[in-house]
């Protein structure tokens, strides 16, 4: 029987690339996104991937979705929280509700997801929980007041989970992506930039695969990925 991976925030970038990498690696893949339409093509393409439409900011809906996944496919070996809420604007311009909504996606959904998954993975002999993040988890630029506080809290929550669950056999980690992801809309926005300016979703997915399959004697908590020419 294929091991199970649960992936939230399956869209055209990192999410889809991770779905394909784990599917190719022999996993059964549960794909979460707010709308079924976003998942339909992948579900039709990949024989061992199935769609789970769910708004992760709704705790009851998330719990129902996770219980349904467990009933269908068992306890996950890997869980990846890739769903993200973001917005641009300084603290004087943003609506407070924007930050609150992003906090629900980035932090509270992670809390509910981890509280459901970690004890099950521990009982099953171990597993991995990985959260995708970015540089906003480490710095509060003026125009990111509606986003960075939630990503910083997300990183700290993941670290707290890692410190508690690591000794119990559950590897929690945070992947920080310091780059512009290669997508049609980013290509249009950064028209004229060379290929080396962008980070490929498939390369991010490969690193996620690597981190979630590290041997127990050499676990990472924080992993950073960026193109070789990126200033940092």
C-alpha cells in the first residue's frame, strides 16, 4: 500500500509540483484546496492523487476533510502545509481583517493540521510535517504588514512543534523560499528577467522531498532555497 501525503494549498506553483513529486515517489496524495476546479486536472492526470476541496480556515471543515482522508487512505506519513494567505500594504493602509484572515490560513490552519496529524504519525511510528514559508517569516518590511507577522508566527509555531515532536519521531521543519517562483504571472510581472532569476517549482518540490525523507540522525529544521544569483 502506498504511503499517504497530505498537501494543503495545491495550486499551479509549489503545490502542484509537490503533488507530482510525491506521486512519482510512490505516495498516495491527498490534495487540499478551496475549490474542486483547481484540483480537477491533477486528479484526472494522476491515478493515485485525490481532491479534497476544503477551506483550511474553517476548523470544522478541515477536521471533516482530514477524517475523511484517514478513512479513505489511513494515517499520513507526510503532511505539507503549503496553503498561504498574503497581502501587500503597510500597517496604516491594510484593513485589520486582512491580517486576521492571513493569520487564520498561515498559523491557525497549521495548528489544527498539526494537532490532528502529529499524534497519529507518532502512534504509527513516525512521520514528517513540513511548512513552506518565505523571507517574510524573518523580516517585517514596511509593505508586508498584512503578511509578515503571520509568517513569523507560523515559523515559530513550527519550531515549537518540532521541539516537542522530534523526540517522538515526528520531524517538523520549515522551508524558506527566498525567490520569485517561476509561474506565468511572475514571468509577466518580471518581464525581461533571465531564467536564472526564477526558482522552479519542481526544484522546490525536490528539496521538500529530500527534507521530509532525511534520516533520523540528520534532521533539518530550517532549510533555505534560493537561485544562485539571488542577493541575500
